C-alpha cells in the first residue's frame, strides 16, 4: 500500500516514501546514504514513543546511530536550540560525507535541516516526519529555519533532504488537535490547485482523520505530489511556490496576535486564514460565495476552526492584525502578498489588494 513520490530537482532529486510500517524499513532505505556515525535528532515526546523502533531498524541495517534528544516545542527552533544541536552533532562524530536524520514534526525537521545545512559547510540529511503537518508540508521542499524574537522562520536556508520517509502509522499517536492542524494543510492542496482532490477530501477526509490507513496514505501522497510539483517548478519561491502560502498571511497574523501560544496552532491559523482568503476573494468579486462557504463547511465538519470567533480568549482587532501582517516575510516593496482564489482549486498570487477589503474581512 506504500507509495513513492519523487521531488525532481536534477542532481538534488529525492524520493518521499509514504506508507504504513515505514519506520521498520528506515534502516534499509537509509543504508545507501549513511557513512559512519549517524546522528538521529528528535524531541523528547517523539523519542519516548517512536525512537526505539527507528533505532531497531537502523541497528538491523548495521548503522551506527547516535540519538540526540531535544526539548519538544517551538521554543527549540531558536538560536539556543541551534547551538545545542550543532555542538551535539559535532560531538557525534558525523563526517562531512555522512548523513543526519531528523525524526519528528516540523520543529525538529526545520531545526535539523538548518543545522545540517551549516554544519561543516553542509551535510546531507534525511527527514522522517512524524506529524501530519510535517508529512504533507514541512519535510518536503527544503525550507529550513529557526525563529528569533523578530519573527518566525526569519533565519534559515534552503537545504533539500536526500530522502523523506513518512510512516503513516506514527500518526496514530498524534494528539487529535495536532492531527487536525496538519489536515488543514492537506485541505490547502485541494483549495489551491486541485478541485478533484477537494471532492475526494469531502468524501474521504473524515476517514483519513479517523485513521483509515489507505485514506491516510492517499491524502499524504497526493499532498506530497502536489508540493513536489510546485517545488520542482519554483524551488526558491520566486513564483508559484508562494501558492503554498494560501491562508498564511492571515494565519501568521492570527498566530502573532495570539502570542504563538496554545490558543492557536499553526495549522489552525492556516485554516482560518484560508477561509479569510476565500472571503476576501468573494469580496473582491473574484470568487463565488458558494465555493467559499463550501470550503469553510468542510473545515468545520472536520472539527477545525474556520473563523476568528473560534479562537478562545480576547478577539484580536483588525488594526492589530494588519500591523502584524506588515512584519510578515511576505511583504515585498511595502505591499502585502496574498494568495486569492477564483474558486476551489484555482489560487493565484497577487499584491494588488486594497487594505480596506482586508480590514473588512478581518472585522467580519
Ligand atoms: P511540532 O514539531 O512541534 O510537533 C507538534 C507536537 O507533536 C510536538 O509536541 C511533538 O513532540 C509532537 N509529536 C510529533 N510527532 C508525534 C507523534 N507521532 N506522536 C505524538 N506526538 C508527536 O509541530 P509541527 O506542527 O509538526 O511543525 C510546526 C513547525 O513546522 C513550525 O515551526 C513551522 O514553522 C514549521 N513549518 C515548516 C515548513 C517548511 O516548509 N519548512 C512548513 C510548515 C511548517
Ligand atoms: N510551506 C511553504 C513552503 O514550503 O513553501
């Protein structure tokens, strides 16, 4: 039942192996890429649940694994976390021709990829994503970064992994809220470029969320295929790759206004942000209101938040949110970049959006 999706980037192309039971196959898949000491970076939660299975597979393949366990949570994606991982990688004895493995969600993947990219001027790395968000988004495409007090993901580099191994079985230990936050990114692919996939999600998304293995593999593989196609066309985000930011200008502002706290997970912000992007598109006469409402209904049916009112606590004002948007990486020449929609599956990039229309959506 497993599938392989290729990310076509000439001599830096790599496979994404997706399916149940993949952790047990990791040793065999990593063996051709590993040389000498093999650091395996993970976080404390994931270490407790899944590290032993991975080490067992690596051991059976005769690989010399060195676990590095970091604290779980976004705080680890910091200069302090980078210093810790860099020094532990140096002490692990990994060679410039070696491989570094990231086992975890987007935090571990982003941090490890960044550290691998700067360690000894660049060491190869492998992604073994363990959250749905990481399997369908952050482990693919080579964006790596840490956060600073000035903002999220502002310090980093492009460093493509050599291989991605997504074991859909590990998603069964993910808290439901984290799973749903990752599902928002799955729904994003339907909204941004594939109405048929969105139809499939309306019919089968609940099955994938509830743990149906075939539905999960299909949802992850299709999402990865869509991301791989976009990354192959526009690795450095000079054009189409920005489509992957659907909902993110709104979502990041909501995350900032809620202090990047437990009040709103990244994927939840993206869910609300995508609905806002649809509503902004309707307001500008670009999109049929029925598509916007259909998309919002699907997120609601899955149990995701779809409006500002769904965020617990004090509602952030439109002015505050616009202020946060002005600090976003997606500001170019003083203009905000938005991904808008002409309908489900028809997203496009624009920086020609009147601020009043944005404020109206944020106040609704
Ligand atoms: P995360 O890595 O913090 O994981 C969420 C929580 O789930 C953590 O507590 C983790 O320990 C736990 N966890 C992970 N796998 C588990 C499992 N199988 N079972 C039980 N618990 C598990 O968060 P995330 O949502 O995976 O990633 C968010 C990060 O990804 C953010 O920093 C964001 O900026 C980044 N991101 C990067 C890209 C990219 O292209 N590089 C894209 C999207 C998001
Ligand atoms: N997550 C957006 C990107 O990879 O470009």
